């Protein structure tokens, strides 16, 4: 559905561009900052959205400027997405279908009408229309430093330079960018798990007041008590705040299939087979690749994100447990020539995992709690692989 919305926004943009190249607003025009609430059905919408609404009854205009538009057909779309070089663009659509979409998803819509003179409104509109030109509308998206929410601040600052003072009384001491993300991921347990693994220590710094504004709700808070300089004084930037749509009460549940529950069950399954292997004195050979493949894949993914992309994934301490060398080593356990080396490899890894759990709470990057049963599974199986390979080596030595 979101893809359809984006396509629709682009289509409306093409339809209205020729009309919108030069827009002279009337003295009845209103410019509002729109804050659209989170939507828990999709990870990308869990943080909410921001846009700018231009309403001018004299010129029969009701447009939404939306910096959250992208084109699936752009060149190298998926490769650029993977590398963090995603091109977003400013879209222009009619307000009615835009608002209808968010009402249908039962997301609150707050509009903050800016307290501007006619000249100031014209400057904002001129800036937006210039930004909307084909040669200007694209920008490289960054989910913290340059997104649909931060553009609200940037547009007003650029159109009215040096005149806006935002209010930052929402800042909490010690709160990191990751903490801010987590506030919105209560009902996205798997999304939270993926984000915690994929993003590195760059988001574990204490968030500055401006950095809070990558989230639409904090844009709304910053604008609510902001001021604008006039010739003689400062006045409130917001003339009026209107709840355009108040959502109906909803209940959200995570269900049982959370990362923590999944890996706890995984741990007991690994424990069951390992206990059976001890009793039978025969290793379940398919189990070890199963246990170590996911951490190995994640390890290579972390390396790719760290070294090969523009995502905020540098200095990612998940590499301490997601060890890339698990692939291919987990698949070489049955090679006799590798038995001595792999016996040592898996016992060293298992000991390291024990140390990692002991120092877990002291790490500068918090690791997701659901990783603990996964790591315990690897400790259990790693020690058993070491034990079994040593037994096979001794048996081979006796035969020789």
C-alpha cells in the first residue's frame, strides 16, 4: 500500500508541477507543519511522518510537500538501498488524498499553523517550489540526519535564516539516538532486533537537541514553543495547533513470536539434541551448521554494513558474537584434516562467549537481550563440538 501511495504522490507531482512553478500566495494562505502518527503494521512507518501543508482558499490550493517520496524505478534502486545511498525526493500532492491515506491507517494528524506574514509565507513557498524543481528535489536520505522530519526544520531555517529559535525542553539527559528509536519499537520486536544488530556505536552517543528531530513527534514539540524574530521582538512561531484527525483507540500486541522467545526455544532445542548426543555418544552432524550459520551470516552482514555502506553501522560491537568465520568453519567440522584446528576454534569461541556475557552490561554499545539465549546455544554446542572432535582425534591416533 505504501508503494502505491508513493507512486500516487509522484504522479500528482507530475500533474501539478507545470501549475506550481510560480505560486503567489494570498493573504489568506496558511502554511502548516504536519505531524502524522506512527503506524505499527510496518517497520518503516513506526516512527511517524512529517510534511508541510499549504492551504490557500483564494487560489484554490491545498497541497502537501512531502520529503518522504522515493521511486522504485530509479537506477540501481536496491543496490543503493543496501549501501545507504538511497535517493529520496520532495513530492507534491493534493492534501485530500494524502490526509485520507493517514486517516485510513488511523494515524493522528496534527497541523501547526505557522505565524507568518504574507512576505514570510511567500519566502517559504518560494523555497519549497525551488526545492521541488527536478534538478533540486532529490536528496540522499539518512534516517537520523536527513529525513522527512529533519527537513521541516531545515526548510523553515533556510527560508527564514537566522530568525527561528526552536524550543528544546524535551531533551532528556543521557538519552541516546538508539534509546529514541527504541521508544517507537515496542510493538516491532523483530524490527528492533534487526536495528540493534545492524546499527553501530554511532547511534549510542547522547542525542543532541537537533538530533531528537529525526523523529516527527520531536519536530512537533520543537515547533510548538518556537519563536520567530520580528523587527522589534520575538513572537510565537505557531499561531494555532489543530488536531486534524484524532485516531480511534487501538490495542497492539507483540504475540509470542518475539526474538527472545524464539531464541529461548532454540536454546532448549539445541540442549535437547546435545544431551541426546552425549547419551548416544554420537554427534548430530546437521545441528552444528544450523546453530552457527545465522550468526555467521549476520557477521558478514555486519562487516558489509560497517565497511561497505553509508549506514550508521561503523564500530558495531555485534561483531563480538556474530563471528563471520563461523561460515565456513561450521560446514567443515566433518573434515578429518580440519579436526584439530576446529576443535581449538570452537573451544576458544565458546570461552570467549562466556567472557562476552560476563562483560555484556559494561559494553559501550548495548546488545539486544534476545541474543543471550542464542549465544548460550553456541556456547553449549561449541563445547560439545570440541569434546566430540577431541574424542575422534584420540580414536584416530590409537588406530594409527
